[in-house]
C-alpha cells in the first residue's frame, strides 16, 4: 500500500512538472509565431537533430510542444514517441493514428508525418535518437562480447542460468 501511494505521488508530481508551460508553448499561447529555424534550415521540412541535441549527444528526451500543429515533415533522426498523458493525433504516411496514454510509436527518419495540436493535458515525450547511436550499439554485437551475449541470452532464452551485468560507473560523470 505504501509503495503504491509513493508511486502514485511520484507520477502525479511528474505530471504536474510536465504540464508546466515551456517558453515555446508560452510564445504559441501569446499568438507569436515559432521561427521555423528553431527546427530546420532545410526545405523540404526536415527537422534537424543538431537543432535539438547538443553536439556531443546522440539521444535526447524532450517534451513535445503542445498547442500547435506540426506540418508534414521528416527528421534526420529516429524518433520514439511516448504518450505519458492524454493522446496524440497524427498522420503517418497515409495513415491517421491516435496514440493514447501509454502507447509508443517508432518513426524512422524517412517517414513523413504531421501532428495535430496537442491540448493542455496531452503530455507526449519524444525520444530523439541519432542513427550513429545504433551504429555504436551494433558495434558491440559480437559473439565474444559480454553485453551482446547477455542480451541474446536474455531475449532469446538461450540459457537457463541466472545472469546479471553489474557496472560500477558511479564515478563516470558522463553516465
């Protein structure tokens, strides 16, 4: 019972934090135009990872901007969309999709999509992942690598032995 209340409290606290109006959302609510160069310097509309991520980053987690339609666009990154609260309506390729709370959508960098404006209670989390991140991950997939061995054994149940990996990385600042 205590743990359930604690988890619910943390989720409620996180939701309140995520519902705060961002500076970009404030501009939208004040009727100001969002400069396209915040997202891209290209035509056609391709959202550039360099506009969103730091130079030394391969992944970013970002709250999706509410209150505005996002016109048809592509990315130069892989996007994972998670609906934390509410819903999100969008057209992916030629298919209209309504994502509901708890659902995920994976988009490769080549698919065009457009997004309807989200409302106040629609909290969507975008995971922006540069393709080079996966190149890094795939570089570890070899038969003699402990991480890939662990993952393959865990996912495909190649063993009945209990396994774990423990990384003492508390002193590694970048992690």
